[in-house]
């Protein structure tokens, strides 16, 4: 702050100084956090790495436009260029300069011919034949005609340049930017060329206009597809959501938009349903799946009037019409449950306008370039054959593009396509993209701070990451890594171990020095795990996986999956493994999870491509615990997210003082008016806008950060206010509320996942990745379990110390012991060797992945020669034996 300008320092009195005596030797610092938020629908690998900005510049400067209509090459030529071409012909060459007026247009064209006469032209070429304009030119009105005015006829001769230039300029002016030049090649034989002053196709009448980087931006009106506004997809009614239960009849509620509150056919739609059944000759009580295919299609998509029966609009067109005409949020919400995103029909998902898609570099348009993988784009860019001015203009752009693509290759992302949505990336992929983007500048003298860079990395890929970190260090930079991965820790030059415990029991530097000497510090759990003195235990027995009791995905082909048929055994702990990009997130998240949500919850996004989902009866609910953030403001905390705060508010509302004052549960909420502090609106902090700096939150002066007003704080439960409760750690709250069964149960769940140290009111925006993951896990575990739930966890060990991993495995084991099924996407070898069943994908990433390399118990996968995971797993099993 001291180095900022006077304007920025004017805010300084509102900011707390760092609680530190001194900071020395602080270089410029770049932080690469593990949080990647919730990327929007416009964010892709190309845009997030800034590659797309360079692509737009490349296509705007050296792209070759083509006609969006006919696909023909479109070039612009100035008056000087056309003139130079004509005068370069041999002397005495006969030429003719024409001004195009009509191209294959039907009609008599009398107005066109009269206009040509008024503009001083004497001759014209009509349908390839020369004629005088003062004569009778009868033209058939139904036939297409091509008409050109003859601007000049002459022979090439020395000194004729000015006459040629005037003729070309006149032709451009009267024709709207086009000129046709005829060159005599023999007796009554002419070679013809048409030129445009601006990029345009005369045959189709399409003017390309000037190309700028915005022409290729799907975030700008100039380049975005007009139909989908640059999203590449458009919401449309999905037949699977409109008729989610084909075993039901129309009367029983087979058509979801026609259902009433009781789940059956709404009386409002009964006349429409009966009219359709009478028209189609089907019964109102027949199962939808038993109806003839023609009847089902007519019901969903409509049918024209026939045999005296009126036209039937169809459920899907009616929904689409309602959605299009909806004028309020409520009206849209009524239709949205039946919509899904489909590729835009206009652009085919390319997001761009026809003009942008018709510009090519190296024979490809910008959407085709982005559809390539990182490795494929690198080869394409390196192989571009540019010369002359094009090469001069493109050289600096290509250098930046190749440099960034090389970095993506170095971090192991060769398999990603550049148009891949960031919202579909795994946590590890998003982390490595941010890492590559930050180090793309090639800076020196910078301090890089990386938080859990191994997130989502297979042990094989961790070696590549370590090499990159060393390369950054060797370039003269400082690298500080917050990490738990043993391989990264062993590669470090210096180890700083914090502890000895978590939360209030931590905060001390218990060891600082070489990695190999950390084990000598008795308080360092990290040192003992690195030395092998402590290990996450391998289970003494595996739960048996039955092939007859499993959820089975058949024919999965989404992204890089190769027609997979995979069984997920029910009632066991399954780990899905494989190198980065092998298809784990696609198989589990895009296919299995989405398909189960459609079948069990009748909601969610459209599942990834697959033929069948079998064994759904093995589970009755599905719960996802992902890596997404649980809150970005101080309003979200562990107590609110797990539901514990609802129980706490009920306790305070039941106190004698609260009943006397007439306070209800809402009085003790910091999210509504009444009991909260109105100065900070219940946040405990005020946001200070720093303009060009990130916003800063400062403690509210009115309530001292307690969130509540004075009257609310006067109500006490066993001597503490509700603000005091929010400051309690989980273990402290557990002691205070030991006689409140429901609250004790919720707090015990939080403690069981290793959050005993966490203050109940700590803002979620300050959680580490591991804390956020465990809070979400606790919230799901706190729900009432049926014993047949499928839990899907994506990298649950993110941010966890080996000691916390052991605790997590105990919790997951308890879930399975109660009859639930747990499916985990994981690279942590301690978790993998604790699994009952492993599904290993690969053998590589991208197009070279998407196959089941090995499946079975950890011992069986460790013996698979083709499995990269198996090789590392065999070593881990040997250590834990």
C-alpha cells in the first residue's frame, strides 16, 4: 500500500495494517490459487489462456476471406492494383473495362438500362453479348440476366496508365465497388476477371467489409452468431425432460408439462390430451412407450391438419413458444425445467457469424483451429506457410501463440481441445491452465506462490510439474508452493512446516530446513510421513464387488470415451483413476452422474453420449461433492452451509428473553432485517471499493464484526449471544451443545471430517480448498441417509494432509458400511490403495485415452502391465505392506 499513488492511499485509513512486525525482500508476486470459481458459458481453454486473442489478431491481419454463401475466395483490389495488372499486359493487347450492374437477376431491367444511359454509357454487355443502349433490348422477364456497362475499350499502349486508372475508378464508383476486366486472348475470345474494391462476393451479393479482431469475437456483436449470441448453444425443450417417465400413461402424468400438483394429468390439459388421443387413435390410459412411434412424434412435435382433424401444435413447439414469449422470471421458470442446451442450429456450435467463419488461415477458419487439441494446434501453427508481408505481420503473433502452446504442452495438457468449455474441466486441468497462463510472460525476479498445483495430477504427471517449477526457479525466480504431495515436498530446496495442529492449535513454524531432516522434529507429522514412520493404513480386507449388483454405463462415447461399458459396483468404495485427460471426469460427471440425475431426480443437464444406463435400481439417490466454491461473501459459512445455524437460531428463539420480546427465528438471521446490524447489513464487514485493486473488507465499526444489533445481542443462551456462538470452533460448540441432539449430530459430522478446529462463522470465502471440500462433505453426510445413496466425489483429497486423508477414508468407509456406494475420482495413492474396486482409464490422455485399461481390486490393477496407475500403485502397496 505504501507504494501506491496518493489517490489509492486515500483509502488507507480504512485498512488494517498487516499483523506483522516487518516484511523484507518482498519481490513482485504472482499468486496462482486453487480456486477457479464458476466459469461462465463463454469461457474456453483458448479464451482463458489468452490464445484466442492472438488467434483473432492473426485472422484479422492475414486471414483470407471467402464468401459465406458460395465458399469462393474473396479478394479486394485497389484501383492501383487493377491498373497495374492491365498495363503490365503486352502492348497492343485489347482490353475492355466493364461496370457490373446486374448479376443473374430476372426481370426486364428497363430502369437499369435507362440509368446506365443517364450516367453517360453508350454500350453494355447483356448476357455476354455487346449491344448499344440506344437500341431496343427486349429482355424476358422470367429469365435471369447479367448486365455490365462498357466503361472503356482500348489497346494496351505506353502512356495509357491514367486512362486505365480513370476507367477502373469509374467502374468501381457506379457499380458499388466492382469492376470486370476483359482481355482478348484470340479472335472473339476473351478472358474475364471480376475485382472488388472491398472484400465482397458479387455472385452472392455479400459484402465482407473490413476485418478486425472484433469480427472474430463471439463476445462482441460484430462477430457473434446472431442466433445464439455467441454462446454456441441455445435452450430448447428436451424430449427426455418433457416425457421423463415413458412407462406412464398420459392420464398418469407421462408428459411432465401437463402434470398437476398430484403428479397426474392436470384437468386444465385433459381436453387437449383427449382431443389428441381421439385424433391419433390411442388410449389416454395407454403407456406412452407403448404408443406407435408416429403418435409419440405427433404428440411431442406436432402434426398438420388432416382428414378433417385440426392441426396439433405439439408439446415441444408449445413450450418453445412459451419460452420465447415469456416476459417475466416466473414465466421463464415454469418452462426452464423442460429445457436443455443444444448446439445452435445456425452456427453449429461455432459461436461466430458466417462472415467470421468464412475467413481462413492455412485453409482453416478460427472455429476449426479452436477445435484442435493443444498438440494439434501447435503443429498447425508451426506448419503455416506464410511469406512476404503476411509473414512479417504474423511473425510476432505466431511467436506468442507457439510460446503459450508449448507451456500448455509442458504442463501435460496436450490432449485438451482449445474450444473446451472451462466449466467442463477438472480441477487439476483448470489449475494447470492458470499456471501456464501466469508463467507465459517469462519473467525473472518474481515470487510465484502456488496453492496445491498438483491438484488433479496423476503421479506420472507430477514429475513434469516439478521440472517446470525448477525451470521457473532457475530463471531467477522464487517459487513458494503450498502442497501436501510427498514427491513435490521431497523436491523442494526448503521445507517450512506449520502446526503442530490445525486452527487454534496451529499457526507456528515447527520446522524450517532441508526436507530430509524434518523427521527429526518430533512435532512434525509431515516429517514422519515423508520418512515413512507414519503411513495411511491399507485396509485389512476389501469389500466384495458383485457384478450382479452394479450401476452399468453402456456405450459411453462422450468426448474421448471409446464406446465404454463400465460397471460401478454398488455398496463398495470405487476409485476411478487414470492419467490426466484420460476421461475420468467425463465418464463419472458427464455420463454417470448426469444420467442418474435424469433417472432419479428428473433434472440436471443433458447426460453425455451413451446408449444405456443399467442397474439404476441399486441406488435411490445421487449426491455430488465437487470442487466448486461454496461461497464468495462473508454471508456463507460452515454453520449455514451444513444447516447447523438453523438449529442454533431455533434454540435462541426458544429462550425466555426472546419469547418475552416476541423474537422469532428470523430475528437471529444476519441475512434479513430486524436483528442484524444495518450498517453492514449482517455481514460483519464493509466492502471498500479499491477501483483498480481488489475490493477490501473491513470490520464494521457499528457492531464490531458481530453482525447483529445491540438488541439481538442482549438475548443469551446459557450466557452466550448468537454472535458468540458464531465465533466458537466446532469442538467448542460440540461441548456447549452436547445436550441438543440434532445440533450435536451435525457438529459431530463436521468433526468427523476433520473440521473440529473451524470456527462456525468463518466466512466461506476464506476457506482453503480442502476445507471447502470437507464442509460440503459434512453437509451431505448430515442429511438423512437411506443407505442406498451413490456419493460422487471429485478429488476429495485436495488440500488434505496425509493425516486428514486417513480421517477422510474413515468417513467414506462408514458411508459404505451403511450400504451406500462411493465413487471417487482420485490420484492420491493412499486413497487408491484403500479402495475396494478400481476403474483405471487411459492409457494416455485425450484421443489416446478413453479406454478401460484395468479394473478390479488394487492388487489386480497393480499387476496390470499397461496401467500407469498400476505401476505407481504397486510401489504404494509394497510400502504399506
